[in-house]
């Protein structure tokens, strides 16, 4: 059996040598020590001089790798020394990864003029929304979203800016047909941060985290009927089964900011799905 063995007499390095090897300053090594991440191999009790071994240098390399992955200083120390709940850590980081992936997909779509849509599987985070019911034709959803957004601000809700508002059909099993001129019941959902000490609010609705199938589209509002038809054709072709109401999400839409022109909107039609086989 192979066993990892370290030299009995390991070499020790000064703080300047260790810092040079890691490409960091002396002050950075001291900050890592203060944060509880790094402990020198030995500290001279008389002079206070710190001495580091190769494993200390490797630990700093691990810190730099985790830092490049986007983790904060406290997250790195807790993760490295296994002071976190592994399940909760993975859930949180995968949610962050999903958010970044969606942002990159959207950004790429807005700047790649050779196409204007993309399919993907995404993770929808848990969210609480202030909800308003409307009866309207699908083409009027954008206007009603704008009005609901105004009402939400006026009523003093704290908006959750990290999540876009979305519209869902009143019937969970209904497929939104944006080409239909008929009026239907829609619910406009605006993500908010609920007050944990507040009174129960009948306008708030909780949406659990879910895996979902998504169609991301870029263009003006006229592309939406085609996106709707495209999504459901692909959804059925993949043999997917919905686990919740379809959501029409405005990512960059008329209410997002005045500097976006009418051809610079991004929309997402996303359907929570049951576990894929």
C-alpha cells in the first residue's frame, strides 16, 4: 500500500520567502493568520519571527484557488477547516453558480447577433412574491407588470432586486399562449423580502426552489409568441413534465431601466419540471 511520507527534517522559510513563493505580501500572510486560516509551522518565542513550511505555502495556494472561485475570506476559512454544513454550502454555491450561468447566458445572447434564443436547465431559487391577479390578453402583460411594480413600490415592499418579476397563469396547468387575443387570468409576481415580524400578508405567495427548463429570448416584445410556441414544442419533445406553473420572466424589460431600448429586452419562459429520468 502506498503511503504519503514527508521528510523528517523539513525546510522552514521566513515570512518573506513564503510570501514570495505565494506571490503575496507579508501583510497578506499576517491577515490570513489573523483570520484563522493560516498558522505558521513555528513561531520563535524569543523573537516572534514566523517560519513556514511547504505545507503552509500549499495552504495559501488553496486559499488563492478558492478565492478565485468567488468565495469570501470567511467562507474559505470555514470550508477549508470543515466548519460548514456541507449540504447547505453546496446548495448555496450551486444557487450562486446558477445565477451566474443565467447572467452569462443572457449577456451572451444580447451581444451575439447570430441568434436570439437558447434552451437550458436552470435552478429557480426559493422566493416570496407580492402577487396581483389580472384578467388580460397576453400582449398586455408587460404593461400590467409595470403597473404592479409601481404599486409594490408605493405600498412600501422591499423589492428583491436579485430576482426578476414574473407572470404565471391563474391555472397552474395552463400553457400561456401569447398568440391568443383572448383575455385570461394572470398573476404578476414581484419578488420581495418579507418582514419576518410583520403580520400575515394575503398578497404574498411563496414559491419553493425548483429545477426548471428554460427558454431565454432576446429582442423586442414581438418575439414572445414565437418563443412560447418554441418552448412548448421542445418541452414536449424532451418528454418533460411540469411540476409548477410556467413563469414568464422579464430579465431586461421595459421596467428595468430607461436606458434600455425597445430592441434590448431579454425574456425568459421557464417551467419547473419534475425529476428528469
